[in-house]
C-alpha cells in the first residue's frame, strides 16, 4: 500500500474512534418550551356626551334656568351659560390621558362682536387645567361655557343675530 492511502486510512479510523467509539468530543444541547397566557387585550379611551343645560343671568334680575338659547333675547350685560356633563372612561395599564376643551364657541355673525366666550371644566369634581394627565379610571366631566354680552354696546347691535358654535371636547392619550 502506498503511504498516502495508509495515512488516510489511519485518519479515518481515528475519526471514527473519536466521534463514535468512546472519544472525548461531546456537545450539550437542550430545548424547553415555556407556556403562558396567549390572549392579550387592549384598553380603551371613551368620551361619552351627556346632557347640556343653558341658563341666562341678566345684569339685573333673577337667573333663568334651562332656557332655549335660540328663544331668548339677550340684553347688554347678560351672561348665557352652557353646562354639559360627559363621562370619560380610561382603561390601559400604562395609559395617561390629556383632556382639553375647545373654547372657540363664540357665535358667528353680527352678534359675535358683542360676546366674550370662556370655557372651564372639571374632571371628577376638581378643576382640570391639563398637563398632568389622567390615569386609568372613570371620570365625571363637566364643561361650563359662558357667553357674556358687553354692557356698553352700540345701538347698531340691536336686533342682530348670530350662530352659536359647537363645543369640542377632546380626550387623547398623552405621548410625552
């Protein structure tokens, strides 16, 4: 036999002995499967409108409650107030909500120049100024919008009209 064939045969025999015949070459390997909950669920952010009520307070005189704003005739110094109830529901283990009200509710038309609008709101009975966010839970929300007619108005604003704007309430997930 040739030396190269003898060398190859010796190498093959050594490999068989090392791998399958009691050699010292070994690899450890293990596989495990863990089980756990497979269903996951998302939370929610719901804002549900309730009822609104309009009240009218004159410069002099008593408060008129539950008025139809389209049926009253405003006079200088009057304050027309819209109070609305809403419910905010927040569900999410890490969600925080910011809550805002659009105060652009002044009427359009000729009467707009005579009225000043302001809106405030409470969440859970406390004034809410924003920024801090609301954690998971259910909240009673109340918005109060006042439209105040100036007390020193020109006669040119007599018998004028306008259209009241919508009240836009927004609850959104805080992102920073």
